[in-house]
C-alpha cells in the first residue's frame, strides 16, 4: 500500500490566517501556458516511466506545483489565481501534449477546486485552503461498501473507492456515495453515483492510496488508484450534498463568498467531463507532433522520398490538424458556455438547467470522439513500426481508447440528452 502520511490540520480546525491571504501577483493565461509548455520535454521523456510507475514521478509532480498550476482554480481570497475555466482547459491541453497520463492526473486532481469553492460554506473552504491555495483531490463515486454513519457533528466513514484519478500526491480525497440511511448504509457501487449523493472531503494523512493501478490498456500513468477510508470522522462542514439532476438558479455558497464569481456558480454535470475533453485535445496534438516527426524521418515505401514531401501524408496531417482544431474550439467554447450560464444563473436571469448541463456534457464527449478519430487515423497511416510497444503513437491510441471505453460515454448518454431536450422544449407534453 502507498500511504500518504503528511498531515494537514486536524479535520474541523481551520487556519484562519491562511483564509485572509490574497495573491496580488497572479500570472496571466499566457504566462501559465508558457510554464505548462516548458514542462513538455520533461513529460515526454518520462512517458514510459510514468506508465510503468502508474503515476507521474516526483520531479514532474513538483514541477507542476512549482509552476502554480494547482492553484489556478482556487479562490483569490485564499491566495489562488481564480482563473476562468477556459484558461484551465488551455493549460490541461499543454500538459497532456507532453504526457496524456500526466494530463489526466492533473486534470482530475486540480479541477475539483471548483466544486469545493462552489458548494462548501465558508467554514469548509477555510479548512480546505488552510494549508495554502494549491489543491489536488480526486473525486470518485465508485464506492464499494461505503459506510457513512451519522454521528454528532458529521459522519464516521469507512469504505473503498476505485478510479480515484489524481490520488498520488493529493492534498485531499473526495469520496462520493449515495446519501446514507440512518444506519450509515449506502447503495452499491453500480448506483452510488445516482442522485442525491453525499461527498466527504478528507485531508491527506487520513486516507490510504492503494498500489493497485496500471493494468489497463491505456492511461496507465494517470494515478487512478483506489483509496480506502477506515473509521474517519468527517465534520458536516467538510461534506457536499448534491443532486446531479438539479437546476441551479441564484447564488451558490461559493458565488456568495467570492463576489459573484461565475466559476463557482455552475452545475457539476456541466463541468465534470470538460477536463477530460481538454486532456483529449492535448493528446490529439501530441499525436500530431509524433506524426510530423515520423513524416520528417521516414521514407514512403520504396519511393526514397520522405513522407513529409508526399501528398498522401500531407493530406492525412491536414485532416488531423483541422479536426484537432475543431475539438479544441469545442472544448474551449464549452468552458465559456459554463461561465456564461453560471453568471446568468447567479444574476437571477436564467436558470442553469439540467438540460443545459447534459448538453454541455455531450459536447465534451463529442470532443473525445473527434480526438479518437484523429489518433486512430494517424496510427493507422504511420506504418506498423508506430504500433510497437514503447512507441508514442501506440501509447496515445491506447490512451484515447481507454478514455472512450468508460461507462459514462456518449453512446450511453445520448438518449438521455434527447429526453432532456424534448421535455424542456415541450415536445413530451401530453393531453
């Protein structure tokens, strides 16, 4: 077992001095993208080792922290950068372009600062950011026999969670489950994510990260390890109760606390897939980089000419470029829509509906489909040598195939999106 032993403050004891800190020198997006891009040589060099290890190495993890990338979404009131969601996606793309597994680890570790800053009241946020603005926490609803016994002031929680992407080096663990009954019992893993849900937020030192990741087809280095809680007391202010299918209208706790910030006023189901869509775009761009390298260094059959001078390969590259550009534009536009819908909801103008949420979710899944088409075509036309073990294009293909083989994929969600639209538009009205 890989246990994280460094402790933050005891749960329920916030550091109020940290809560008063404001960062007056936050970098702009261009600077953050420059920092992320500067890490790409290291991340490319570490791809194979990252897969073999099951998660990024300590040098890469520290480099992302030192670059300030784990405070992008944290509130300014706690020293964070409070960057808009499109900026976060742009940085994820750069990290994934260096290493898709590291991009996944980063995307799903750093992203949940938004939900913590949206749905927790001030007491909880003070405690979360007591140690500083850097935030990394996996959020998993793959609960196996989770028990959350109601006790005075909170819950006493035990259980095991799978697919906790970002768990290595995490500051917190966010364990989601169905709302427990009076005996603390929750639903099975297959239904643990169905609304309404309870999420417990547990600092490092109070959870164990299992050494159980890496035997998948792809994303072997994403640090999607299992996490175990054993009789951990979680105070009420460190929990989130949420309905995935809810509509938001008006302020959230976070928008009230942070001056109406739209980043902290949106629906989770309109947010959750976006980070992975951004990671997918970076993977497509990594595949294009590798394809260009192959074009510049390999001849086309018996022609004696480099592939970069051959129209067939130029055509394949051109189609890949415009498809990846389309995917990038859709992912960024999805983040912009999230911010716009949140702002209108906070202002009391237009509700942020579940229908809007599931359609954004569908957009992000379509981005992933476009990316899969890009990577598959590049691998197929790059020659058999590119499919050998250890080759980057083969790795990228395995990564996007794993991304699109999850339970929450567009093929299984499209009918639900249609029903939400038909119902909202009045097409299902009877009588």
